[in-house]
């Protein structure tokens, strides 16, 4: 699995988690969802390197 696949899987899992919360009527506004996503990403510098 390459880095793109790992990132895609991670985001998919986060979306599933947020949808599960929504299903039990827990509301998280869009800005907080973005913060959750950004904070959950690994601190891997290879994602920020420019070719």
C-alpha cells in the first residue's frame, strides 16, 4: 500500500467515524471536522516535500 492509499484509507475511516457520530445525533461543525482531520494526520515530512 503506498502513501496515497494509506491517506485515502485514513480519510475514509474518519468520514465513517463522523457519520457514525451524526447517526447518534452528535453534531460536529465543519471547522471542527477539518481540525480533527488535520490533527489526525501523521507528522510525516514526506507528504510535504516538493519534487
